[in-house]
C-alpha cells in the first residue's frame, strides 16, 4: 500500500474516531435551563467507550469517563440560586451552554387541564403581552408513547416571554410566576402532559407489575414495538373511520347532502351543551350528529373576512356556511373551532350554518358542543351574532364503536406508555418537586384511583431519587349540571381519592370546587389554580408557615339525639358562611327511616369548629355528605379567612367506581 493510500486510510480512521468520540447531551441539559438549587446536580450524556469528559461550571472542572456503553454521568455539588451562567462540556469537541439559571425546578404533568395553554386561559392576550421570561423557563416534553423506556426527547428550554409563553401550560406558568414574584427565585417548569390520558399510563412498569387489572398487560407490552404498532393501528383506524362515514345518511360518495339548506323539521337542541343532557329523545353514545341553524343578515354583513366560532366539539367537526365548507377540526375537545371565511359566501336575508359532529369513542358525557356562551358567534365586518341558542339536530348514525380501542392506540387505555415515553427521559434531572392535574379520565374508577394516586407519588419520587420531593396536585372542580337532588357522583369519588393521597408526607392539594365551569371540562381561570398551588408550596415547603391557604377539612362526626355534630380543622378564627349567606348549602344526610340521602335545610354553626345538622324527619341521622356531587352548585361554608370547606362524606358505601380489588373497607 503506497503512502498516499495509508494517509487517506489513517485520516478516515481518525475522522470516524473523532465522530464517535464527540460528547452528546440530552436535550434537557441545554442553554436557558434552570438547575435545581441546594441539591447535588446530575449531568449525563453519551460519548465513546473510555472517552474523557470535563464539565466546567462556576470556575471549577468536574471530570468523568464514558463507560463501555458510551454513557457518562457526573454529579456537581449543590449551588445557590442565581445566574445567568455559562457551562462547557468538553471531550474531543466542546459544547457551550449559556443563559443558565439556578433556582427551583418542577415537573408539571397530567391531562388536558394541565395541557391548557396560557393562550387559552382567561385574559390571554394581556397575560402573554406582560410575560417576562427572564427568571421563568419552560421545557416541553413532546407527546410520545413507548413500550420501553426512552433515553431522550427532542425539545429545548425556552424563556417564558411574549414569544413563547402562549404555548406554555397555563397552570404551570401561573404557578411559576406566582412563586417567582414572591420568592425572587428562578423557576423552571418541565411540562409533560397529554390531554385525555388516565393515570395508569403515567405509572412505571414496576409500579403496575402486580396490579390486578394492568399487571399482565404491562408484561405483554415489553415485547411490543409501540412505534410500529402505532403506525399500523393508526392506518387501520382511519380506514375503519372512512368505512363508517359511508353509513352516514347525510353523506353520499364525498357529498355532504344535508349541508345545503336549513332543517327546521329536525328536533331541537340547546347550544352549547352536551348531547347526553340536551338531546332528550335518544341517548347518544357514539356516532354522527348534524346540527343546523340560521342567521338573518343585512347587506352590510356580506363583506370581507368573516368568522364562525362554535366552541369545542367532541370529537371531529365539519362546518358549512350556506353549503360551503369553512372549516374542519379533528379531536376538537381540546381546541376551539373558529373558522375564517370569505364574506362573499353570505347574503342578505336567511343564511344557514350546518355542523357535522362525529364522535368515535369518548365517554358519553363528553359528546357535544361545549364552551362558554361568548365563544359561539358569527362575526361579520358589521355585526356579531350569537349562536348560543336553540339549533336543529338530526342523529344520523348512532352506534357504539366497540372496536375503537382495538384499532386505535390511545394512551388513555394503555398503562406505562407515557411514563416510558415522557417521564423516563427526565428522571436523571435534579428537581425540586411535582405539580399534577389529572383525574377526569379515571372518573369511572374512583376506588382504583385511591391506589394509583398514591402509587404515582411514590413511584415518581423513587424514580427521580427524591423520596421527600414536594408533590402538589389539583382536586377536581365542579362540572356538569348542578345537582338538584342527591345522587352518586363519579367526580366526588375521584376528589375523595385525591384527598386520601394527603396521608403521604410532603403532599398538598389545591381545592378548586369554586373554579369549575358546569359547561366546560376545561375551565379557563387557570390563574387562581396556579396561585393556590403556589400558596400551598410557600406555606408547606418554603417556610412561610403563617400563610392561610386551606379551608375547613372534616375531622369527626358524632351522631347524637337524632342529629349530627361535625367538627373541622383549619377553621382559623371559626366557621362562617361566605358573605354571611345563609342557609349553609350542599349538606345531605341519610336517616334511619329513609335509607336515602336528602338535602338538609338546617345546618347550624354551634362552636368555632363545629356544625350541628338537624334530622329532617326526626329519625336518627346515619350518614352525612357535603358537596358530594359532580356539581353541588354554589358553596358557602368557609373559615374566617373566606376559604371554602373541602368536600367529604362520613359513610363508606359502595360508589359508582367501586372495585373490590382496590378497596376492602367498603360496606
């Protein structure tokens, strides 16, 4: 071999060696990141076997060597809050990270109410415009499912400034903003959420190995390539949807025949509303519903760009104005359907708006057109016309899609997938604690949720090697129609399960019963949710012991002389009613003679921390419930600080979500 060939060969070998030796970092370790103060700091990455790596930070060097698998890890000593700083990581190459802060870092996770962005919250434009991201940074984990633990994700740390904050979780951002404004400590939020997901998909395989419902499934998932399965099943699913669509009488070979004219002959339904509550003639399960209404316009309306806004629709919708398609939204329960269109479609006189709604597998309570009244309108250059009114509807295809979840991989129904895809990649990162907002998708499994909520807290603390990490969570607010007569409640059982998790140390729960929206599962007042979480953190984990953050919590019940005495803790100067409004509302009792719960008109504050409930029929009271409903209406029992009492019950009767595998104490 001549010298030239030898030189070329050696050059190629050297290039390959250098490429292999280049140090690489996970995306979570990057510029703009927030490092956790006052704790040893984990840094990790990849390089060639035996490669020497040096991490330089704040004037000191920390050395390590990549192992046989090309992985390396180094632990830096704890640091005080501050910044911005720079860091370099050097092997055969050098990586420089800039604009690094040291403060407190929180993993913010859950489903759609954690996912709801600042851009979808109250006063969004003002909140975005006023955002100062100097000391608040976010890192968004992309949606990812996996049957095996992932090592990295594709994302980056961003400052929460007006450019970026609109796409940041509203609860996480308002929590961080409140903390930063009071403590002056930089805050980092790692966002890992996915709307519509159940708690079991966020648990690790180890946490579910022996679970009576999901244990076997967890074992079987280990042998699956979920990315391949997902692509195949998604293709099968949409092929199935196309076939299903052909069964719609309003659809004929690509032509939506019912879009062209008004349909006063159809039955009536109130918009907004969920079909389960508003369509009285039939119980809509899954399928296709057509809706139609008309708007009277003047000559001045039919000009320039116009807008049709029809709220959030579960699941898909096609919208037509005078027979012309103006918009389509897929999986609209987490989006607002607002469509711009050419005003030339309109004309003076009667104009027809038609919407085709297709639901293919959500729980029946979800189906419908939802949102506040002000998001339903037709806006022209000259006027805005409300569409929150009576529409006509026709149920064109009513069918349960029993094969849905066999055809379409949905993480809501598959355990561990999101833990593997969206939590495992960040468990090496040093954090302060967790913020969790989830529970809606487990509404039918309140007793199982008792176990899973505690499992999640213990599981994540273990996986992050942070056994005492603060774990804050949001109790579900009120939702659906106000309960006029006592009845069993799915959401009350989830709230109860959430409250039971407070037996674990270093936990805190934000009560949000008053922040719910009966018509919207995604209430947009996320500012108060974030503020309440921040207040809890400051009191219990930041040493501000004098803060008043909790309302009255049930402590004991004494049944005596046919009546009942209820004592509470957290009453401060004493129990009272909100704005001195009497009677005290939302108490229901069961008596020995009735065997059923009834609301009680007489509840008396007897002492600083005690209520007396009089028997409504003169017979002994056997059980008491407070605010035990999906939506108990306006609540007015508060402590002297004006903080609402937490919901509770004294009985342990089997509920809607009873499951003997997870509860051994219920009658």
